[in-house]
C-alpha cells in the first residue's frame, strides 16, 4: 500500500473538528474516552504506543465520524502490529463502509494481514464482500485461501458456488462447511455428487449444515438423505445417529424418519 505524508492526510481533519464526541466505555473495561479531535491528533503521532491507543479509542466513537481519520491513518502507512489493531478497530466500529479499505488490505504483502482483512470483510458483510473473498481463493497462502472460502460461506455467497466447489477439490480447508452454507436447489445435485467421491469425514460439515439449515426445503433435505443411503459405511450410520440427535425440534417427521430408516439399514447391513 502506498504511504502518504501524515501531516498532509490527517492535519486537515484536526482543523475541522469542533465539539468533542464521546462514547461510553464497554461494561467492565475502563477505556479512556476521547474526542474525535484527540484521537485524530494521536493518530498523527510517530509513536507506536500512541497510535495504538488512538486506534483503540477510535473504536468507541461514532463510526461515521471517526472512520475517515482511521482510513487516512492506515493508508498513510502502519507497521504490521498496528495493522492488526486497525482491523480490530474496523470490526468494532461495525460499519460496512470499511469495504474499500479492507479491499486494499486484502492485497497487502503480508499474508497475515490479507487473512485478517478477509475475515473482517466477511464479518462486517461489507459491500463487494463476495468478489473480494472470491479473489482470495487464488491467494498463494493456504491460510488466506481458507479465510476466503470460509468468508464466502459466512456471507452466503451462492453466486460463488463453482469457486467453492473448486476449492474443495483443491483441498482448501473450510470448503465443505461453506458448501453446506451456500448450496441451493440449483446446485444441490452437484454438491451431492461429491458424496462417494470424497471420504465421508471430509464432507461431514457440508452434510450436517445442509440438513440443519432452516432455509433449505424438506424435499432438498430428503435428497441429501437419499444420496447418503447409497453409501454403505459404518461412519455413515454413526453420522446419521449424531445428526438425528442434533435435529431441531421443529424438523419434519418425514425427514426424521428418513434419517432413522437409513441409519437402521446401515446397522443391519453391518451385522
């Protein structure tokens, strides 16, 4: 990220600040309450501890007013340890408008920064989160690719089904869980086609998520059970028994019976 002169970026903000804007500290934590003016001045410091404190205090101020000065300070350049604090601040401010800055940080030279930026983008559900996260699937770092695929599941990025499916085929950690979150009726057959091609243990997060989802139809869930019935293994019986215990109380009797029948048939087949 290109660094800029701090004075040129931040000092104009100081001249525009008037009345202090304060916020209460979180319960049980005695965090100093500062005005926007104080935070802005502290952010312009060359001292690491002072900038860290300013970022922590910024999280207690109104997002719409403090975000521009946080953006400016990050884009002016921060050491790696403070970039972590800055991303934490963005998460605490909980403003989806952080998207452009997180997009920049997701291109940072350090993989740890890229990973944290993707985590934050998913958590905040920033505008443009899906293409930002999908881009991370091509990162050279396994940790970044994993953060990207998990983030796609968190934001229910159903338009990225093909990319997440490819990520599973490439062994990206977290792909099975994300597939369970983003698979819809149109893609269900493709997802179920994985059963039998990959170890059941690998696909367990996908299967469990599909069966537990409240936004997936009963017919689609029955298709999952039917496909599982074609796989005769001891792990399947154990998995279905565990999932039966986890089914929400409002789960349909038809689904519960189908799962029970398959589990029992697997038990008989093993005897």
